[in-house]
C-alpha cells in the first residue's frame, strides 16, 4: 500500500514504509522535515495527513494541493497522505 507525499511545488511521489507495513516516527519526520502533526481530511474517511507541526513558524512554502484536501486552513511544506493504519 503506497502513500502520497504531496510537495508544495505540486509534485506527488508514491512512498512506502521502510518496514513494508507502517511508517515509523523517524520516517515521518524526514518526510515533513520536522515535528509531525496528524490531521484527518474531512472527505476522506480512513485516511490521515501528516504535516509539519511548526511549518508556518518556520516559513515553509504554501502547499495548495494539500490545502484543498484539508479545507480548514492553509497547509505548508510537505504533506504525507496515507491510510490511518499506516501510522501507529
């Protein structure tokens, strides 16, 4: 099962957990380049989005595609969209 790494430049990469089943904290930190925050996209039951908790404080670039998925606020920096069971 692949997850999608959504970057601010509009590129989307398919990524898989290193262990084959679920993402570890260190992987998530690398994907979002810092501390993680987990949010639940309103129109995507069973999915989560992992973002940088301090992204706005760090001045990370706006991520328009991730923002459209989230709908509640602007998302900045990289965002990882995956099934909720892929993060434990």
